[in-house]
């Protein structure tokens, strides 16, 4: 099967072409146009601006993806599109564009859950076999999922407030470092001493896999203001020490909660136990190293897809569409755009929902 995929649920406009079979597919082309420049002066993604930009750029991205793949619409078997969850204006832009293309070409239309796209990426990049454990950790998400099938996921737990990427971004903002905060905080932390300031490890004292990161940014704000009150300003070293302390807290929380999620998953005796991590925060080297160590200790494999496929992209949407199509599932013109769309309806009862 050869599918075109469209993604427009946040601040990246993307189109891609993927070809192959479930667990054995290839990315023929992947085009991602970021919008960071458009939202820069507002300090966050402005939904209306994002939606307009998607509407203006989607067709251009589709053309570019087909050109790079060297294919025309006649070579395609279907058109996959993110139908949620996300900023609704952007999702509607993508769904309308996909419907137009499907109507014009007569190709089947396949609606894809954006989170399923992230969660199925290890099947595209590594041919991972079900069931595998997934940690999705980005600017907007943080959750553990057991992927059991293309549309079958069990959520083991996740953040009850902010996502770690958001906490990295806020930390950078509070310390006057460049955005996105993840890479700048990681770089500063390399020069810092993690022990100088004490940061909390929220929810480690509670059972289960739920996490919390909003307290960390409050702690950082207090620490920063404390140092400023004491010395009248921040030195480079103060900043580096705060970044190191903050990052160490995130590492500890993610490592311990991953240990627990792995234990719950391994209790099911999967044939080829494996943890896959995706999302922008997976780029962080100390976080990666900690997760890898936790897996080695538990006897599970570890994989992190290449960064371009970890962050928002349309290849994962085309691939998730391919998995659905292989199951004989296609949509029609009644396909709706959904702002909210949880991957599963119920949290695993044995672990407690945390809410
Ligand atoms: P989502 O895809 O969940 O809707 P998003 O688009 O914000 O959210 P991504 O593009 O996957 O998420 O990731 C961006 C986030 O990853 C940002 O918050 C950024 O700070 C963070 N990030 C990127 N690199 C690093 C790093 N080296 N260390 C920590 N965080 C990082
Ligand atoms: Fe995403």
C-alpha cells in the first residue's frame, strides 16, 4: 500500500508518502513546515494563526511530498489525515484538505488519531512487534501506553498537569534562555551541578505511573527569585546549576515511573519486550540514557525513533493510516475533526487512574 498523510493538529504543517505493509514500511517523502516564526511574538501557539497557515500551506506540502516521492495521485492507495486530537482549527484544515483530495481523486479517506501516529512510529522505524510499551513525552503529552494493535492501546498513566517539554520551555523562559527550552536547558545543565539546589520529585511517593511536572516550574521560580534576592542577579553558573537540578528531577521521575510501567508490562510476559520512546523530549541525552539503563536492568529492549519522526510529522500519520487500511478500515465524507480523542477509554484499573 502507498499512502499520502496529512498533519496539521498543532504548529507543524506536514505531508508525507509512505509505502509498504504493516511492520515493514518505508518513508518515501516527508515534508514538515514549522510555524515557530509565526507565533514567536505571542509566546505560544495562536490557534487562529495556526489554522490559517495550515489552510494556506497544506496543498503546497502535499505537492512537495508527491514531487519528492516522484509519484502522482494515481500511484496512491489512500489519503490519511490527522482527525484529532489537537487545535480544532488546524485539524479541520487538514480534514477538509484530505476530503477535497479524496473527492477529487476517488481515493479512500482514512482518519488517524495523532497519538496513534506517535505510538505506531516504532513499527515504521523498527518494525516493532506488538505488544510494546510506549512512552510519549513531548511539549503537549506525557503518557505510558501499551500498544497491542494498530487501534488497541492501554494507557498505564501519564502526567496529571504539564508535559515535561512544557516544563523545559518554562524553565528556559524563567532563566532567559532561548526557545525551544529543551535543548538550551540541556546544554546549560552540562555545565551545572545538579546538587546545589533541591528540586522536588513529584508523585514518586505514590503508587502507579502518573506524573506531575507543574510543581517543578514553581520550585524553579522560587529558587531563581531566592538567588536574585540574595545576590541581586543570576550568574551563568547559577543558571547552569538550576538547569542541572531541574533536569535531574525530570530524569529521576521519568526513570522511576518507567521502571513501574515496565514492571506492569513485563508482568504480561510479552514475547519481545521493548520500550519505545517518542516526542521531542526524547531528544534529551540524559533522559535517553536513564531510560536505556532502566530497560537494560529490566531485560527489555529500548528504541527511540530518529528525531524527525519523534516530533510531529506526517509520515507517522500516513503509516498509521496504512495500518488501518490493512485492517480494511476506511472513512467517508462524514469523517469528523475531533479536538479531544483519547487513545483508550479506560486507564488500567490495576494501576489506579491517579485522578
Ligand atoms: P505535541 O506533539 O505533543 O503536540 P509539541 O509539538 O510541543 O507537542 P514535540 O514537537 O514533540 O512536541 O516536542 C517539542 C518539545 O520537546 C518542546 O517542549 C521542547 O522543549 C522539547 N525538547 C526538544 N529537545 C529537547 C531536549 N534536548 N531536552 C528536553 N526537551 C526537549
Ligand atoms: Fe505530536
